[in-house]
């Protein structure tokens, strides 16, 4: 039987930090925003929730990006800011999913 890794703590990142990134955000800004609060903690596993329902906040060949399905009518200024932050990263050829998973692994965290 396969042995399961004993986990200390799991952190589930819900993507809200996208809405708080600087206007000209970079991969480094995203990594800092997500991982700085975890430094020195007992967290050893990170789950990333990128998008909701039928929308993606990463490069996808079959899901629409958040906002596209609603004709870019956003329910709040916060959801618009989140959309713009993700769009800027993707337009700069930076996929948030790849960035976050790679950053987690660099910190010896399990990630998915």
C-alpha cells in the first residue's frame, strides 16, 4: 500500500490577491503577495484556486477568461481589478498557474 505523506498544514489560496496587485504587476509581485505571509509557517502544501465555475484565471484552450462570458460587465470594481491583473500577466506571457506552482516548488511546498 502506498504511504501517504503526513501534512502539517494546507493553505488554500483563493486568488483574491489578484485584485490587490499593483497596476503594473509582474510575476515577482504575484509571488511576493502570495508567499510572503507563508514564510516561516508550518504550511507545507498549497492549493491554488484559479478562476471559478466556467472561467479561468490562467491560459486555457477551452475555458473563457473571467469577464469574457459576461461581455466584460463586472459586478464590482474588485472583480474588474482582479480581471485586469490576470490579463496583464497573461498578456506579458506569464501564466499565473505556472508561476505559482513553480514558486511553491522552489520553496519545497507541495502544490496543485
